[in-house]
C-alpha cells in the first residue's frame, strides 16, 4: 500500500513544515499544542510503514528516493534506509510524540516556539538517518544543532548560555573536519554518494586521516571520553524535552556515523585504531560509571550514566577486530568459509547487533529517566537528590515507573537494558576474556549508582515538607511514562522483531568492515 509513497520525504518534511505552521499559530497555545501533537503523531504513523513494509531478507537500501539537486557537483537528493537506520527513525518519531505530550502543560512561556523547535529538529534528525548523499547528510547533521541550540538557550537553566555555546562549539568543530574528509573523497570518487564512498580504495595514511575526521564529528556526538564534558552541562541546563531528545536520539547519531561511515569506508584504519577505540569505550564504561556514582544532581547522574552506556555502542562496533584477531583472521573474513571464519563472523554480527540494540534501548531508557526527573522537577523545582526521600509514600504509581526504568538502566534481565549490553559482553568474550570482564563491571557499577539514586529519592521516610505535599502523576504523565514502560519491556522480553530487521544489514556491514580496501 505504501510502497510507492515517498515515505522518507514525508517523515522528514512533514514535521519541518508542520513546525513552521505551528509557529504561525502565534500565541494561541491551545491551538499550537493540538497542532503540534497532530503533526508529531502523523509523522510517527508515517514512519510505521518503514518497519511493516521493510524487507528483512536484503541488505539493499529500501524506500529509496533520488532526485538530482546540484548537477555541477553531482550532489543529489538521495534517501534510503536499511536495517541500521530504519529503527533509529522510528525511535526519533516515537520520542518526539512523547516530548510534545510532556511539554503540553509544563512550558509556560513561548510554548509555540518550543513545540515548533522540536518538530523541526525531528525532521532534521530523520534526514540524518535517511540521507545517502554525504552533503545532504552534512546539511541535516549541522542543521539539527540549531533548534537544539535554541531550545537550551531559551528554555534552559541559569547557565544556559554557557551550556549552549559549549554544546555548539564542541559539535560544530568536529563537523568541520568531517566536511574536509567528504570533499577529499569526492575528489577521489567524483560523487558525494555515501555508497560510492564505501567502494573507494585508499592507502592506510589516507584512511587514518579520514577516520580521525569522522572521529572528530561522531565521538563528540556519542560522546566518548575525553570529549564528553559538554553533555552533563547541556543536560543540566536543558529543559526536560531537550534532555530527552539529546539523550534518546542525538547521542545515537554518533554511533550511527561510525557504522555508516567509519567501518565501511575506512575498514583498515578502523582495524588499526580499534585498540584505541576499545580503550576509550572501556574508560567510558568504568570511569564515567564511577563519576556518575558521586553525583548529587539527578540529571547529571543520568547524563554520566548515558556516557557509560553509550560506551557499549562503540565497544560493540570496534570489538569485531579483536574477535577477528582472536580467530587468527585479519582481512576478508567474510570470504573464508572455514569453521574459524564462521565463528568469528557470527560473533561479529552479535557484537554489532548488540551495539544497535543498545542504541535503541538507551533511547527508551534515557528518555524515560529524564522524563521521570522532569515529573519531579515540575513539582519540587529541584533536581538535588538530597531534597527528596520517601517519594513512594506520596507518588506510588510514579515510583513504580521510576523503579522499572532504573532497573532497566542497571541492565535487569527482562528489560531492554539487559539485551544490548549482554550481547556486546558475550561477543567481546569471544575475542578477549579480560575486555569482556572489564565491560561486565558495568553490571556492578551501574547497579550501584542506580540503586543509590532510587534509595535516596524513592524509599525511606518523608523528611521534606515539599515531598509530603506531592501528588501522584496525572493522565498526561501516565501516558508518556506508560508508553515508555511498554517499549522497555517489549524489547527486553521479545527483541526478535528488532534483531530480524537488522540482521541482513549488519551481515553486509561486517563484510565491508572486515574486507581490506587498501589501494
């Protein structure tokens, strides 16, 4: 039914155009809210056929749209998705619906502009995941910074100017390096198509320089240690909706960039630098986990927790080379039909699929955690853990949701937080026991800071009069928390539908990543 629809253009431009229409509603808050919700829900519904109509048996790009754009430079309006990018688009459209609902009554000033900024940002982020032309990708990649910059700068906390400038400078400077790399590859291929870049053969020096350019753009987005310092500041100053989109979607763009660009375009450089990437990933998992343990601000704790959890994404992405070396294989792993190559290949698929599941799972869990903090902040106007205690006595339904999301954040089996991390740890174990052992310490560290948060906020006696006056969640809050609870449990109990759509694309990506492209 939808096979002939330009679905990707619709999920990109519907929220962008809708955002500008919402702006036109002026200060009529009720009309703007209803219109924003209609646009967000419509965009989500338009993204659903991307999943239901997806052919999981092929690694080829699907729902492809191609129109010449700038003939002189061979730049095209070129869109398409595979099993790697399609789930991320659905995560984006789903998260935006929740943000619109969450901001329905909370944002009191300039509500129209607030909702419009998120709709426009949604379309731009969808464009990042759908773009197959690198210049189109770059435009969307840079464009999405603008509405987030505005959201933090206009509706953020007291230090919002500092946070926005730090956020913008960190992310923008890395992107400039990526643009230089894209132009260099254009001179070699005569095209800006990402798929054409993946066919290029380059020397190891060129590959390493290009990889470092990608690192500058994508490591900041994840963010990896040591370029992570902008994230806690941005989260603390951002309004709740900004924190949700920042954690649930924007961080995933960094992981997506490594999968779409670094592994298939510079496989030899990725292999050469895999040890460094794994070391940085483990530092994020362990060290940043300890940093989260000492935080007194709930948002900061969750922000550092996000950095630690995203370390599993980069670990799963680059541990494939450790697995290959463990089995005595280097390049062209997918072309050797031996028992060793099959074992290594299956472990590599497990690692990459674990990284992707972790991206989706973290999108649900981090969004849920930040929304939960937002529920408390709306009532208490404080994010300090010491100001709480005994919340379960006044808000039992909310406490049930928060405990569920916290357990998912700690990787409890049966929740989505367990699936991705377990897959990455298990795959890493096939390559190196000690790397897997260090990564598995997150099960202890993550439980420590999560349980510490829950103990101090949810349980215990009520000692603060403001806590004693709290009222439980209303229907609006129950809707967005309930939807996230269903998503967390669904992926945790039955991840097969998600894994099925990824498998062929991951298999193809692993072949590209383990095939030398030295010139």
